[in-house]
């Protein structure tokens, strides 16, 4: 396994490395961790990477690795750079035959996303998009319970993703705002809040329900006049006749840490889950006591159970969720059977890009309905 | 004190009677509890009401009571009928000089609401609209903390009111739907979900923040083809530049009991409260541990403290919240000083009616922005 | 209904009055609210009691009320004085044929308790001891679920009652300690913590399980050298072979408000409840998702359902719990059928006194087993 | 790093391997994973261990590794066998100069424990006992807040460890009971419940408060007649004058998963923590709102902060707690500065063995006080 991005100070790169070690399926042997060559080398050394596999750019990584014997070369590359680099790097690496794990949002434009989807299909490679939250056992259990039809008619879907961390930036000095890549359209793309976190809520909805959102209407806000992208917004959802929903996302809710929640309401029962307490899945009914599903119990389905390794009551967290995705990727690369829910695919990436761009379009046009 | 409506089987009338007894400011001495004369008499007897003050209609109540000496007659009338009767009865009773407590929604139309507001002003009578949730101590504390400016810039407001009870009706026999007055436009008005519960969320927002919602955009759903009113909906809110929010309400969320919540997010701190656990108010901050405010503590303001009579840790509930409103009404009738937050007024009723009608209008026009 | 004690500043007397009004079965018409005659009169006036039924002592209450026609006189007397007065007043009032509601602990000694039990049996009067927490719907549901045998073999019982309010007294000035009747053995009896709150935990165990505690071993602490009674303690419990348990109680746990909890663990399932969130009853199992029982649902038994009047999700609290006990008392006085769980009896009072005295004895003798 | 025990089906060995990979300080290069040679080899192969470092016993591991150049040989050995093997293996390995991580309980007897303590001191080696829960950031924060004196006088300490998993064994077939090593005194030692889990509660108390428990009085139960060891018990604690406490532990509480909790109550404030929701630390006070400390915030001390690597709101769990301990061990081996709280030492192991044996002695002698 190799890595692009994720050098000193990059928390998401560190998360990918830990997750790959937890699942014990991959060994990090090379990469390009930082565009600054010195930092790149230092970081590689600190991680115990051989200097000759610390590459100055993606092209040299491809060239050198392909020159190695098949059994020795990097099989999987994880792309954990700022958003703007996802597409070009992914395109090159897929072209050269590498399997990929890519951070979301997958690309900057819908066209790029569609192009990657085509490339993955042609090359028959494994491509996983790290909507990490799909790796939680109780999210997988939620998907299974819904798929079994236990909710009756699904009647309302409500997802939330609230954070507050960006307050410290937008109320800091001016240079803070300009210095944060997530607030720079060139690096982050057309959206901050919806592109970074709203899209996770979108993905969880489609992942757990198996439904497609058909149309959206959004109202976004930069919150402060000197901010160029959305930091807050609400998106009305339509799935078809008589099924509506909402996604609420914000980066300016002081004190909210990583408040991703999803609730799917049916005519017979409903399911609720919150990321900050990921080992609790609530099933509500009008006629039965509320039930709390937890990991490591025989009453769960296989997907939930295989994603939790400790006995019941020993909490696992976000790293283990990401490790579950890496384990699915390993199965796919080896050609083993795996459940389609074991990792988000390039198609989920396409859906996500369509969502982000539709949301921005709806808002720009004056809060009108836009088809996804 | 007298009562209109609230006979056998009417839970809200019973709640008003209990609340008035808890605060110990009023004695129920007469009323018209049921349009069916026999049931009316039976109910009055069961409540220990003198038969000669069990009236066949509102006019006879007015006439007979006014004939009594001032000290003996009913001072306050509580109107707890289906929605359509609120306005005509309130109009007559105010005209005759009675103070009123009225269930919400206050009227069927905005015009009626404005007319009542004018009448109350002219007559200088006390008029309380029972947005009961404003009687909870921690809601009053929330109002005070916001009013003190502790949140910094308010940046997002999110309120929810989810219930599931109507599933048993809409999936029952056809006659069930037609037999429920809340689903009959003639009795319930233009809206079911927004008129019955969404308006509570609206009221809590304006009550706790002191802000006015300027514009709304709604998307409502009857959920089933044979239902004539909205049972579910989302309302986008705008309060002014850079402050947006959302109200989410539904009566078809299986297993949700009375899921009213409100969150007000600021640049410095945020506040969250949920009706089902009303004695917990959460204050979030990016830099401090989350704080939980509870009743019966010296750190609370006067409005919160006076609304809880037991020592800390002895839970009080919805009846006590309503009793707090009745106590405020008693103060007002006696001409004592009281805090403007002690009971919702006819003006809150006007705001509520404008909200309900704006929401219905926005939805009917294709989900466009409508001024409140 | 009449009342002894409960004048200005007495929170428990106020609670009894509110509860009696909520259930709407009694009207407070007379009493002796304060041993200070002036305060007594002022308080009676403030409550709207006729001056000629504001009595200077219990004897004059008895004499005057018995002189009234049967239908007009006080039927039920609530005794809400400091502990030392419970027995003599109860004895006199029972002797004169009054039904009683009495605060706990019922008496100062076990002998007094047994004497009252004998008197109640002889006089065939209704006697209710206000272990208020037995009035909560979910405690009644807990009793029913256990009684149905759903837990399998009961294997462990654990109850807790933690408060912190006494810290402000014992770390205040010396006069504060001497001025609080709960810390004065002459007024409070042999125990502070176990007599005031530990006994509630004891009662809940016997109430919900129907089991009798056979033996106890206690370790108590005054916490500070200048305190004469226990403020903290742990009590080991034995119910019979292979069933043990524990009661933990303290008045010096800073920040604990009214932390009464009970957990009954069985071989098949377990039940957990906490007074501060009284509308949630948790049923745990090794093989099924945890279930949360809440009031106002068809899945509850009759005792739980009749104790909650609002629809699901509208929280009721401690006043309603106490009102449920008063309603049971009314049924008993009228000779109606009632469930034995509707109010704690004089026998529960005897058990409680035995518990308190056994606990003190065990501690005094050096933490040895004592039979109850 | 090498490992003794932890082959197929051993969850705790797997946990140690994952933790060592997460902290990225160690590489597993050899060991003796199973006394069955075939299983041992198979397991080593599955883990990618070189066959020549898969040893048939501890002696051959020592001999072969010592024959390797210093830089290549195993530095640290993790002992994750059944309890009876901890002491002999630890003794041999320390004698040969290996640093150790050892599962608890450390030994079978107090004498063995004292002997290991002496050996560690003489050899100046690093020895960590995996009381894993001390690796949680909020437990480290709890220790720091107490150490700073924020609680005032500590007045009561209450720890609980409830599980239910053993029900399925003791109510299974007879062979199940005899087949489980934890229920066999030869393999598990003198205690099941207190030795396996009660000792964790004991350790957390001494770890977080820095206090020593002086005396205990216990009441244990085998729960079923055919069980030879305690499955349930309560332990009264004395720390000195006016400070008492309790440890409650059980393996027969149906539905309890891994219910370890600790509460330390002071005169000014109190702290509460529960293992199943390890990222929440509650600070209670009589005069301030309850505060919730969470990881990844500037308000925490260094020990808590360094133990959580993700941003706030991204839950980390038990594996990360264990990884924190391994990271401390690595620092110690390298001779870097580290906080004494970074890993439990051989002295904690001695204290634990004394606790277990005192508890068993107190129970055997008829529930009397025994000095630790």
C-alpha cells in the first residue's frame, strides 16, 4: 500500500494509516506524503518508509513501482490530499492499474466523477471512497433492518451534520480565513459545508435505505460576508411521491463536535443513529418498547457482526469503522466474496458529486428544485 | 374559572383543570363542557360543578354569570374546544369582559387572529394562549441566557416536532380518517401537522430568542393520497441577513412520542433542549465543557426558578409547565407585576396564525418564499 | 382532608397538597399547619382555610371535627411533620377514626411501628405511607414485569440513593448543623441518611420484587467528626440462598440531586430505573436488544397505565406520582377495589423501621449481620 | 515485540496485537501463541510470523532470541495466557532481560506478585500490567482533575463492574461450566468475578484518586451451587477516617455488557465515568451546572489530550486505550520521559493481587474486615 498526501499534521492521512494497520491487511511501503520534498522525506523517514519509495510526485511513484516485480509493488494507493488533487491523481493511478482508496468528495466536478466511474469500470479495479461512517457496525445493521422491510412504508428521512470548529477560523484574523484550504474555492471546490460534511449525510441516507434522492431544494449561507463558500445550509429532499426528507448541515454551530445523525421513519417502525455514540441504534415503534441494538450480539446481521471484534460493551470507534472499509477493500482486491455494503464505491462518489453540485445550483438559482 | 369544551375523553381539557388546581389560583365553578347536553351535564356532575352553572351554550354562560355579583362570577374562561370554535367563543367572551385562556391554534384565519388582538387591546383583558412548553423552567432559562447575549452571534436555529400517533389512524379503516377532527379541514383549519405541532416549534423559537422569523419556504406532504391535510413538512426559515434556520414537523414518524426539540446555535455558545427530558438544558461551547442546566439551582434566573417548586432532582413535568402559565395569568388578572414571558399572549397567537397560513401558502405556490 | 404540619417553607406539605389537588379526590378543609399559632393561622388564611378549622393542636382538631356531621368532617389526615411527631399524632388520629396519609419514616422506633400496624388492623382504617416513588408508572410496571417472572432467577439487586445537599450545611457554620432537624437525633431518630433516603431504596426493592430482605450488614459514616448521625453508608443485603444485593446511600455526594436508582438482575433479563428520569424503564437481556418501556402505551400493565394521564411523550413527574398514591387512598376509603400496589401501607412502614434500626445496629456492633 | 498466548480464538491477544499496531511503536516478530504446536504454527503463519520465530515454549524463545544481535531481537514480550502462566513466564522473561506487558491478574498469589515486583526493580526493566481502562483519555483527565484538588474533601467512592455473559455458561450444560477456564480454580486462581473484573474497579479507584484502600469487607456469591468460584460480590472499602466506599461486581447481571463505572464524590464537586461511553466525563457540583468533559479539547490536561488523536466528536474506543498504554511502554523502553500514569506497573499488579486475596479472605472468614 502507498499513500498520496497525509504528511505531518494531516489527521485524515493518519487515520487511514491506523485503519490499515488495525485491519492488518496492508503494509504502508511508499508514497508521496507532502508536495514539499523536504517534509515529504522527513515524514517518510519518521514512518519507517524506505527512502527510495518516498516519491517526489505521483508520476515517479507510478513509474518506479511498475518497475518492481508484481509481488513487491504497491497494490493499493490511498489518496488523502486536498480535494482538487483527487481527480488527476486518481485518474493517473487507475490508468496505471493501481487499486485506490480515495477521500471524499471524490472530485471537483460531476464530469470528473463520471469519468472516474468509467475508468474504474474499464480497468476492473477496486475503488473505495471513504465515507467512513458506513463502516460502523450499527450503520450496517440499520441498512440490513431497512432492507428487510421492518419499517413498513418509509415516510420521512432526516439527517443532520453539525460542527462548530470553523467558528474559530472565521472569527479569527483575516489571514486565517484565506489560509484554510476548505474555504478556498480553488482547493475545496464549489462548497465547504455541503461538500465536506453534507455529502456524508447524503451518503448515509442512500447507503442505509437503498433509496435514491430524486430532487433537492437548498438554502445555503456563508454566515459571514467575507466567506466565499457555504458554511451552513438546509436541503429539502424528495425521493418520490409522498416521501420527503431533509438534510441539515452546518460548520458554525458552536460546541457541536461531529454531530452526524440519521433518522429513517416508517409507518411501522423507525431507526435513529448518532455518530458520536455509534454503538447504539434505536428502533422506535408506536406499539412496542423502543429497542436498542448494540454490536457483538447474535441478533445482529452478519455485516454488523463482522465489523466489531471485541465482546459486547467494549466500545470501538471511528478507526475501527475505517478499518472495516479497508478490510472490504482487501477482500475485493483478493477477489474474495464481499457484501456490496463493505465499502462505498466510485458510484457513491458520482452520486455525492451530483448532490453537491445540485445543492449549489439550487441555492444559486434562488432555492428551486433541482434534479439529482 | 369556567371552561368551554374539555368534557369526557378530552385530554387537553383535563390538563387545563389539573394545571389550574396545581397552581392553586383558580377554582372551576362552571362551564359548557360538551355540545351534547346530556354529556355536558354528566361531566359537570362528575366534576362537582353545580348544575345551574353547567351551561348549554356560551351565550347562556355569559348571560347567567354576568347576572351574578362581581365577586362570585367566573373571571377566567378556558377555551379548549376544537380549533374552529376558538374565535367565535373568544370574541363573545372578551366582549362580555371575561379573561381568557385559549388553546392553540388561536383561530382559523389570520384576520380572526388580528381581530382578537384588537379586541384584547381595547378591552384590556388578560388573554393567554397555551403554548404550554413555554411554561417549562428550562425553556425560560434558555430565553434568559439568550437574552443575556451569552451565545454571541446567533447563526442557526433548528426546531423539530415529531410524533407518530397519526399512523394508527391513517392506516386504520377509512372511517377512522374521516372521524378524526384534526384531519377535517372544517374543524382543524388549513393544516394538520403545522397547525397542531409545527406552530409550537415556531413559537418556541420566537419565545426563546426574541427574534422574528421574516420569511419561510415550506414543503408539506399529506403522506397518503386519501389525507386532505399536511401530516409532515419542513420549513426553511430566514430571520435576516446570515441567519437561517429550519422547522421540521411530522405526525407520521412511527415511535416518536412528543419529540419537540429546539437548538439555537451561536458563534460563542449554543443551547439545546428536548421536551421529553424537559429538565435538562445543554449549553455547548467550542472551548468549554458542555454544561447542563437543571431546575432548582441558584445559577438559574428568576423565571426558571419560580417555575419549579420541588428541590433539585425531583422531576416536574408538563402539568407543572401549564400550571406555571396559569399562575402568570392569575398575576395578570390581579394586576400584579409579572414577566412578559410568563404566558404567551394574543400577539403570539397572531404570529402563530401568520406562520401556519404562510407555510400553507408557500407549499401551495410551489415551495416559494413567503413573508410572515 | 386535613393536614398536620406542612406550613410555610415546608416543601413536603406543599407536595401533598398539590398531589391531592391533582388527583382531584380531596379538598383540604382544615388542619394544624404549624406549632406556632400565629404562623398556623397565617398559613391557613393563605390557603383559604376557614379560621375555625385551623386548629391549635391535634386534640382540638379531633374534638372539633368529630363534633361535625359525618358528611362534613375531615375523613383523611395527612401527617407531614418532623419524624418524632408521626407516631403520637397517628396514634391519636387512628384512635379517633381518621384515615391517614403519613410521611416516612413512619415512627421513631420499631415498637411504635408495630403498635400502629396493630391499631390500623383493629380500626380497619386506611393508612398510607408516602413512599412516593412507588407512585411512578414505570415502577409499577417494573413490579408487574418482575411479578410475571420475566427475569428468570433473580440474582442480584442493587439500589442507590445519592444526594449532595447536606454538604452546604455541614460545611456551613456550626449553628447550621445544630439547626437542621434531620441532623438532630431527637427529631430525626437514630439515622439521617438511612432513615431519610436509604429506607426509600429499601422500600423500592421490596415493592418491585415482592421479596423480603432477611439480613443486612452495614457500614455507616458521619463523614465529619461533628455530625451525630450517619450521612453516608452501604448496606449488604441477603434475601436467601444465592441472592444478595446492596443499598448505597449518601447525602454528601456533591452535585447529586436526588439520585435514587434500582436495578434488579435476573438470569434471563434485568430491569433498571432511575428516579431522575422516571419515565424510562430499561429491560436488558443477553440475547435481545435492550428495551425501553415508557408510560402511556398499550404494552404496559394496568397499574402503570392508570398512573399516567397524558399521551405518550408528555412527561409527568413526582407530583403525579404522589397523586397516584392519593388516588389509591381515595379508592380504599370509598371501599372500591384497588391493587395492593396502589399505596404503601402501615406494614411497609414497619418493614422500613426494622430496616433503619437493623442498619444502625449492624453498624454499631461493628458491621455484623443483623436479621430484619 | 513477541507474544506468549493469544492464538486462534483469544480475543485479548488480538486486542494486544491491534493496539500495538495502532500506536505504531512495535512490530510483532515472534512468539508462542498456543501450547498446541500445530495451532501455534498455523497461527504464526496466518499472522505472517517467520516460522523460525514461532517457538514451542518460552525457554526456546528466550534462548533463540538472545542468540540474535541486540538490534534484531524481541525487546518486549506480551503475556496474554490464562492467569496461571503469568508468573512463571514473566519470571523467566524478566530474568532474561525482556521488557514485559502482562495481562491481569498479574499472578496467582500475592507472594508471586511481590517476587515479580522485586525482580522488575532489580532488573530495571519496563513492566506494564494491562489495566486497559487506564488508557482512556477521560480516565486520565479524571486522575488529573482529582490530583488538582478540584473535588474538595473526597467523601465517598463507588465503583461498579457488572457483566452478564457468564449466565449462558452456568445455565448451559454441566460440561460448559467445567470447560471454562475462568471457573476453574487451578487456571483462574482464587476468584472469578473479583479476580477478573472486580480488580479493574479496584485499580481504577487507586489510579484516578491516588489513594490507597486500607481495609475491605466482602460478601461474595457463587450464585449457583455447582459453581466453585465467586460470580458476584460487594466489597466495602475504607480509605481512612471518614472516607468509605464500595466496589460492586458481578458476572450474572443479564444484559449488562461491560458495565464498569466509577464515581468519586467530594465536598465541592464529584466525577463520574462509565466505560461503555468512555468519551464522557461528568463533573457534578451543588452550585454549578454539571459539566461534561470530552476528549480533544484544549481544556483537558496533557495526559488526556495525548491519548486521543482524532478531532473532537470522532469516538475512539478500547483499542485506542490499549494503544495508549503500549505507547507509554515504548517511551519507557526507549528511556524517554513519561507520565507515571501512562501505564500500570508491577506495583499495581501487587496491589491487585492483595485486593483479590483480601476479598476472598474476608468472605471466607465470614465477612470481616481485612487489611490490604
